């Protein structure tokens, strides 16, 4: 059974490595084009390309996969595994593989379809998520499910941390799926249309902190946006990025404060802000042009004082 693998970010590296380590024949890797990175705009390969070259695998980087069907066919793959590839597949691509196209999806289906299942489940306060291996069809994440694994979400886990864990979980799961496909002895489970949720990519403008919301909602927003696109609030003519936030004990002296008002500027207690149903500590922050630091260190720099109001 010859496999073509399509993926782009770091999330897709572990499953690719596991497929190769398990002895499956990977005849080609498809990934996005190299892109400029950093302030100097150095052209940088995506993580999957870097790993594929390290493993000695042939790499294709079509601008649009729909325009490279013949090139993909030339790989001679029996099936295609996709994992956070980043392009929509056409019917022509799906028809290229006799054993089908199968996707590693970092969420439970059908509740978390779309581009941001990891971030969205944190935003929604979910306590459980997982990885689903599904057959790819033209509809968005609508294919039948081959296998799935679930995991609990820690109440402090960030998007980056959960993404790393789900990537690790996806590696043995895709190997299990490939063995099922190779044997031909498997049963697919239709998703159905009850409880469907579709979640688009989360953009920077969607993660501005609204301090009129609850402590839990603010903490979840910050978790879901770490490490990107990073939650923020307007501050001192620019933005204050917030990487970590946590609930803080409410005190009588905070009761009359305005939503968004800094109610504590003591480094030992932390940077505490009034919100809709209590107070929240901004535990790790970064001012425009500054370094990422603990809220207490930010206060030591006297960059913010009690009574200032952070825009929501």
C-alpha cells in the first residue's frame, strides 16, 4: 500500500514520522510553499517539508493542489492522508486515490468541524476533545469516521499545549487506521447532522479581550489564543498582549471599579483587572515592542498603575 501524505504545520510532523517508522511506504509528501518568516522575511520551509527531506521523502509544493493533479498522480499513491494541509481538495484529487483520501482531524465530529476545532473547544469551555480519522468528501469535514480517540482537556491548557498533545495522539491513531485500511476489515460510522458545529479560522480581531465578560470566558479566550493569534487589550496607545490569565479572589475594595479597570498594581499580588463577574489576573503579558513577561514583572516596570482602564 503506497501512501501520499499532505500536511504543513508542526502538528502534522508527528503522524508523518510515525507512519514512516511503522514501515508504511510513503511515496510522496505534499505541503504548502515556503513562506517568508521573521522581520527579515527569510524564506522558510514548512515543518512538514523540513521533516520529509530529513526522512528522504520526495516533496511536492504546488501553489494549488487542484492544478497539480497529474503531478500528484505521478506519485502512484493508493491513498492520501491529509493533516492540516491547508488547501481544499477537489473531486479530481479525491478520485486520484483508489483507496480514498483520509483526514486526521483534531476534534470530535460532527460538533467541531472546520478550521479551528482546538481553539474553539477551549473557547467553549469543553472538558473533552479528541482526534478523528475520517474519509474525506467534498463537504466540509462531513465524511464518515473510521476511528477516533478522546482526551480530557486540562482547565489551564492552552491552544499550543493541547495542539501538541493532540498531534502526539494522532500519530499512533493514524497507524491504527492505516492497518485497518490495509486489511480491508473496517466499518465506517456516519456522522449524522445532529449537533453540528462549524468553526472558521480565528483571526486577531476576534481575540480582543472584552472585560465585561465573565472571568471564565476571559481565561478561556486567553488560553485559546496562546500562542497565536494572542489575546490583547488596548493599552497606552498600543496593544497589551495577554498570554496567560487566571481567576483572582474578589475583594470588597474591587466592587466599585469600572469594567476593565486595573484594581491591583502590587507585584506580589499581580496585575488584576475588574471584569463582568469578578476580577481576573493577567499573569503573562507583552507590551507593544516589549518582551513577554510575568504580570508582576510588568508591574515592577511601573508601566501601568491602579485606576487605569484597559479598553474592551
